[in-house]
C-alpha cells in the first residue's frame, strides 16, 4: 500500500495521529466527511434560524416605523398642534413676536411707553372712616413733593384742620365728617392754589372684604418720567402715606373653610419691605383640619413670584416673601378646603413708576470712586457693607486691609447674594476717584431696586450718599389696542417678555414706540403638517410592500456544497409574505386612511335614508364639513401600489376656506350611542384621523402589559409587533437548543468514528508488521537452503 501524508485528530483522551502508512488511506479526511454528513441537520437548523432572524429584523423595522407614525400622529391630534398661525410686525425695533397655534387672529396696535406718569397709592382704607392724626394735633403738617423743587418741581404742605364743609388750600380736614374723599379734595385745592399743577388726587374703590368696602387714595403726577416722581412725608394721618403696610387677609372666596389667617406684625414696624405695591394670593391644595392634618398651600404675587409651604400646627409662623409673615388660627373648627383661597395686599406707595422709557431694565448704582483697585479701603476692626435688593437687606463683612477688588469678590461670592453683581471699573481719569464700585441687579422690573444702607470705612465712605443711580430698575409699560384706557395708565410687566396681553402671542419689548401686529392662519404650515403625516403613513406602507412582495418568475437552479439541488428567484419573495403582523398593520393603515369620520349606523330599526340623515345631522351639529381624507384631496394611488397621494391645491383650498373643519377631520373625538345590526345598544367611538392613527398604532406597538400600582396584572396590552418578536425569539431559542443537542451528538459520532478508524489503522499496522516479519522469515529460509 502506498504511504499518505499523516493526519491528526483530537479526541477527549488526547490527540491521535494517522500516518496512513499501514492502510494508505487518510482516515482523518474520511472522518471529517462523515461528520459533515452528520451535520446536515445542524446546517438546516442554522438556515431556519437565519430565516427567523430575518423575520425579527423585519418586524423590528416595521415596529420602529409604526412607533414613528404614532408619535407623528400624536403631534397632530389636538387643535393647537395642527393649527398654525403666522404673525407680522410693522416695526420690529419696538417689539418682536413669538406666536403659538393658539394666537388670536386679527390686527393689534402695540404701544411701548415713551415715558410714564408716577402713580402713588395709599393703603386700603375703610370707606367712610374719618381721617385722624394719631398722637398729633391740629396744625401738624404733611407734605407731597413732585419732582425736584430746585428744578421745576414743587412741595405741597398741608396742615391738619378741623373738618369744614368746603376744602381749604394748604390744609387737610380731620375728625368727624372727614374721609378719604375729603383728603383728595383738600390736596387738589392746595395744588390749584399753588399755581403748580403737578399732581392730581382721586379716590377709587379697592375691595369688598366680607361686606366692608375699602378705598384707596391715588396721587397721579401730571409730569411724565423721573421729573414727576412723587414723595410723601406723612407722619400725621392715620393713612400712613408714604409707608409700606400689610393689609389684613381677604376671605371672600372661602366657602367651606373656617380657619383664619393673621399677619405677624413686626413690633418695630418693619413688615413689608418690597418696593412696589402688590397682592399675594394663597390657595389650599388639600382639605383638612388645622392641627389634625398637614395643610399645604401654594402662593403667588402679582410680580410673578411664587412658592409652596405646609402648615402642621396652630400658630405656626410662615415667612412668605419680602417681610410678609403669616400664621394660622383655628376659627370655628380650623378646617381648610382644597382650592379655596385668600389674598393679602402689601402696600408700597409706588403703584406705577414715573419712567423715562417703557422698557424693563435692571438697576445699576455707581460709587463716587477710590484711587485704585488694590489699596486698602479699610484698616482696623471689621466693618460692614449693607445694601438692599428688592427691599431686603444683605450684609457683607469688610475686613482689615480689604481692597476694592476683594470687596467686589466678597459681594459676588456671598452665600446669600440675592442677584446683584459687583464690578470695579477704572474711568481712566487718573484721579483719586478714578476706580468705581458698581452694583448691578440681575433682574429687570421696578421692584428690583438697589439701595446702599451702610458702608463707612476708614479709608473711604461707601455710605448711601456716595452712590448715584446710573440706571433705574423699571417695568415694561405696554398698551394693546389702547388698553388700559387713559394716557397715564399702562400694563406693567417686570420683564420685557409679555405673554398674556394677546392670546397665544409672546411680545418682547425692545424700545418705545408703536407697532402693528397682524396674526393670520398659516395655511402652508398646516398643509405641511398634514403632508408629513401622509408621508409617515407611506413610509410604513412602503416598508410593508417591500417585505411582502412576490419575486420575479425566472427560477435560478443550482447545487449546494452537500450536493443538494437548490432553486431560487433572481428577485426573491419578500421575507414576510403571509405574515399576519404585516397584514394587520397594512389593513389598519388602509382602514384609518379611507374610512369616513363617522361610521354608517347599523341600527336595523332605521331605513337607509334615516341612517344617512342621522349621520348628516351629526356632521352639521359638530361642524364636520370634511368627513374623509378624500374630501381634502388625500387618496390612495392605484398606480403606485396603493400609496397615498396629496392633491396640494385641493388641500390648500380646504384649509383656506375652513381651517377649523380640516382640523376637526384630524382631531375630533366623541362617543355616541347607537345600535348594532341586531338592535343591541352600543357605544360608537368616533376618532379623527390623527387620533385614530395614534390610538391604533399605540395598541399595535405597545411594549408591555398593564399592571396596577401593586404590580398586579390588569390586562394584556402588548402590541402584536412586540408579541411576534417575542414569539420569534422563542423559536430561535428552541432552534439554538436543538443545534446545541446536535452539536453534542455530532461530537460523539466524531469520537466514535475516530476511535473506530484508529483501531483499524492500528490493526492494519500490526498486520503489515506481521507480513513484513513473515516475508523476512521466508526470505531467510530460502537463503539457508
């Protein structure tokens, strides 16, 4: 036998090497070929697994597209999302505009104030209550100063006098018969007699607190801007003019609550520290009895600040904001009812600031100056720099050797910094006062004032008299279509973004002036949103068509490596032909895109005409002019595999003619009673196109079942796509198990074959050795004879 190259194979017991010298046969190759035959089952299983993998990939791809369609439909299933508005502004230097879909159609004249008149207001004063002089006497005076007396302004001084029937110049009447109105008349008489008509007094009803009427005294400057600023020095009347004050709570909205709220009064008189007049509103967010349950509240003021707190016990003091403190008392039972509210007025003299511009600004104050930024401003024992921001005091410790730069850093890094930025600027003059500390508020609005209270250092004085106001904190002052009426009245906002003057429009105030805003329907944007939804449907349907197509007819014939005949198509069939998941998805899409908004009634007691009339009445009652996508130019294209096409001119025509009707086609939703074909009572769900798509795609693609808060199963909610993926994955796991079993079986077969051929090789080798010995013996015998 001819010798062959050696072959080795691995066994559990070790490695066996066949040389082929005995048999002339490569048994290793024989084993491998026999094992390959045994692996045919594994090959078939792997091929089958690959097919299921392809199905999972296809299902996953469709699920992704259907989820995308769901999200797209959810973006268009309510009116405000589908509706689009376009705005134009005549002068963007005055205001700029951001609009939403809820913007009200129309044209609006927007005016930003060139300047505003100061409006001074007293605290609420009970109607009919007399004007008194607490601790004073007749002849005592108070004064009203308008502007700067040294520069065109004037101070009006009024002395207390006993009440008389008619007003007298330079006097205010007190005692029995006097009132807020008599005080206003006295002020106007004094102004008239002075020949300097700089202010006018009026009285206006303020509120009704449980049947008791309250009024306010208003002083309005006749001069605009800072030249018309009003200052009152009043230590002589019960009105406490010129002081901040907190009024008692108003409970008019209480119906079920009987607990009471009271103001925590500061014995030193330092109560409300805010610089502007405002009202705080408090709302209970849960019901309960004070002291028995914790009662939670929300609060907000008319400047836009808000917060939350919880009261746990009677007489618990709660600090709200800017010095306002309240506590709660039992009343009858101490009960609070959710959503009932009360209000508290916080009085500051300035109702409307005399501004030189109607744009909201931050405040900036500048120190008189110091020689440089690094020399000490103070030596010796510690001192304090104290300032107020929004009326609240803040203290910064000044240490020995502190420089101007270090003071600025200390202000900025203070843990309680309320929103003030300190900086140091060199004016370049090279004088002993060339370096200036500047304090700038971070917040716009008239309440965001900065007031230096104390700063007397050893090297330089940082007291209030050494700071000037470079820019005042001001409100945005706006009118829309002349509202509020009156030249001296303006809508005030502490920021330049005005979001509540026109529905659905955010105005950004930029400069004084007048501009006209126009809001119209944006039919192009609405068309694009609808076309986007159609494209999303086509995106899903195209994918379905690709995976369920039939291949071309010309067969390809071949043979695989195992000698098996194979057939196939040049363009094979789609992976998911006949797959019910793909069929359900396509049928749902077509049903949703082709159905009428309201289904035809099945009530057997009605004639066909009555059913039609019933449906038409529903359309008329609900303004459903367009009841199918075909009505607005969206139809299935038979020449393009049933994909949906949009006749844009028709769609634009419908949107332009009746945008609300087009929106309802996509967003209308209702549940109406009807009867089925057997006459049984049923409820029929009516869903607009976008709502229907969103709901149906949610069901098809839902990735989990429903459980309650305790983890208990409620209902099967997994969509068909997820269910199919899980089922297919289970099949693959079963195939993997079969492959693993086959791999173990084939390994054993290979071992047995290897052992068998190894023994055969050894036997052949032994026979060959015996033959060689025999031949050698015969040869030896022949030579001896």
